[in-house]
């Protein structure tokens, strides 16, 4: 892979955690604007080089950072503008709802033990009381006076744990025109209840929502499984993929009249992975529910499976311990061995992976994948047609000041696993830490934007900067 150097040009600073960066043209406007959604519930856009307010839903968003020492993965996580937004004013939000804090699905941290099968077959029971919070997906509209107003609720989802709710979780598919919701596996670690592989669980999936079906249901039920939804809502949903751990969105890249889909799956202990696919066969939720009622397996030919929790990218999930009572036996047990075997053929191989620990001098140890974005611009020629990704922080820089990392890869013509290369930047962050929290682009994918935060705590306010990634100046 060619080594690439870029510069970072600050656009706005002193903002709260920028979870989503999206571009659109406001109704009645003529200029494409960059919108910034923050985790705490604000949405701004850049106009005439200044930050302008668009919507503030902070009172609607769960209070963040109360537990976990200020770290949190809830909040305003998704923003998507309808493809016809300029004409119809419709946009969509995904956020964690204020006042829904629960005790969590398990009384203590989950630690799978391959020597104790009972730890590998947990069940989420008493779901109506044993949960962490409720997420909602809503449709909003910009009214004729320019003010946004909520129009309807599409889904209310009960989540078992604080983490793995997805981020940049709403995107429209240019292929189908449908809203794509990417959901994490529900959280904790190692997917305790194996929700990601259960066809009826909403967690751990990529879901298409047909927002053109103008179904209004006042206060849709709070659910965790597809079969708990009213039939009129089931009929709006199809499932593209399962086996998801956590996803920083989905990116589409047009190539020879087809679209390559790029999806990042955040890793557990070993590796971060980026997947790509062109052909897929989504399964209508109604078919999944009917198959369950008949106690049969749905046709999964062409259905995408990322392999989690049996697989972490291209590797079997690595909980390996000696369980033999005989010390003379060199016997190791893999916790999710059966699941790894069951999904070994059906799972999708990643396009590329990078490790949490990598001794190679030209590589890096990653922490968590935070953005995956196709790039079609020509301002940085070596990046044209590639997919750029960000990691929150380099592992080797575990002491402040911390630095995130930019990298890129591209699809190989033979479809095989490809390598990746670090993108060098010339920006001097000084003594401040710089966690790379997300990526964004403009409408035609010719410009790239990077969200950076100085802290890992959502309770540390106004420490965010949004940059444009531009051709290098001098190094």
C-alpha cells in the first residue's frame, strides 16, 4: 500500500462529542452544509464559517456519564437526512431516551469461562425490568417556518447494557432508498446472550426500514425481538446482516453501476475488522417471524453474517484456557468453538483487519474502530476509490497525550483479504490528547471530515474539533 500524507484543517472547535458528521442541503438553501450531531443531543451545521444551531434534544437524551467514570456509549447516536430532504424536510434520529435508566441485564460483569459451559449459555430474562436503557428511532420534519418537529416514532428498542448501541447508526441506502439502522450486539463483552446470531433479536443486526410506508402507530411498543413488533411495523423491516458486535455505520461506494458496502465491526480483544460486500439478499422480518413460528430455518442464501460471537473478524474468538484436571495433558478449550464451527462457512471474510497489538514498525495497535468511509475525491489522488477508517487511539500511546489514527485500504479485484496503510497527518495537537471519534463526508464523497475529542469522558464538555482532511501542506 502507498504511504499517504495529509493535513488536517480545523473547521469548528470547542464542541461536545461529535458523534455524527453528515452533509445535506437545507430546504430553500443552495449550499451543501456539514451537520454535526453531538452525543449529548445537539445538532449544528456550518454556515458562513460559523457554527449554527439546528436542533437541541438534550432534554430528550438520557443523562450521560453517571456511571462508568464519565465514559458512556449512549446518547444521540444516529442522524440521517432523507434522500429527498430538500423537498420533504424529513430526517431521522437515533438516541437513548431520557429517564429510561435501568439496572442492566446482568448483576455483575460477564466473563465467559470455557471450562464452565453455564457461562456460555446465558439467557436474558425479565427483560421488561432487567435492562440498561431504551433507544428510539424517530422521524422528524423541518416545518415551513424552518423549525424541526418530531413527526413519528419508528422503533423503541430496549437495550441490555450501556455499550454497543452503534454510532453513526442511521444512513440511507442509495440502492434501495431505505433507511439503514446498524445496531450493536447489546453490550457488555463477548455478547453474553448471543443476541447477534439469533434471527429474532434486533440487536447485532443491520436493518433496512422502509420509511416510505407511512405507518403511524402512537407510541410503538418497547421491544427487543422482531416478533414483539406489530405486524404493520414488521412489514417495513428487512434484515441485511447479522453477527454484528458493534458498528460505526455503513458506507456505500458506487462502482460500475453497483454499490460496494463497507461495514466496520469493532473487535473484542484481538482485532478490528472492515468488511465489504456488493451482492446480498435481505430477509424480510415477516419471514424471520414466520420461520420461527414454524420452527424452521429461514433461507439464508445471500444473507450477510459477520460471524460474531464465534468469530472476531478472521479469527475464532480467542478465549482459550486449559480445562483439564490432569496437569500432564496439554489440552486447550476455545469457549465458542461450536459457534465458530457453525458459522465458519456462512460468515463473510473481512476486507482487512488490524490488531490491538502489532509489532511491525509500519503498523499500529488499535483500540476501537470509530469510522469507515468510502472516498471518491481527487484532491488526494492516492486515496481515490479507497475506504478510509479511523481508530479511537493507538494502543502503544496509552499514556497521555493519546493520539488516534487514520488508515486506508481498498477492495482487491480478486476479492481476497487486503492489507492497509497508515495515513500520516501533520497536525500538531500539542499536549492535548486527540481521540479520533468519527469520520464523515460530503454528498458526493469527495471530501472527508474527522471528529476529534480531547477526552474519553462525555462529562468533559466542549473539547471537540471537526477537521477537514485535505492534501498535505508541508511535513
